[in-house]
C-alpha cells in the first residue's frame, strides 16, 4: 500500500496516510479538523537499487529525461 500526502484546505494541516491504491480524496478526512475539503499532494519517491553500496536512490529534482 502506498503512502499518500494530503493538505487540508480548511486548517492547512499536511498529513500522510497509508491507503489502498483505489482510495480517493472523497474517502479521506483531515485528522486535525475532520474536514473532507482536502487535496492530494504530489510527492517525491525513493526506490531501492538492491545494491549494498547504494541503499536507496531518490528521483532527481529535474525529473525524468530520456528518448522516446
């Protein structure tokens, strides 16, 4: 299950939730004020390379580049 990040549009609280991939914003409420007026944030991610020397690699701030 992925961890999704949200921001409450009422109290401006930012929070993370471990949710099923099929969950939507409509099924989520702010844990601080219980408002359903929230938006999903775009966050960076990290992945393991399987190498002992390089335990984890994060996405560069420039994003992906490559040929089609």
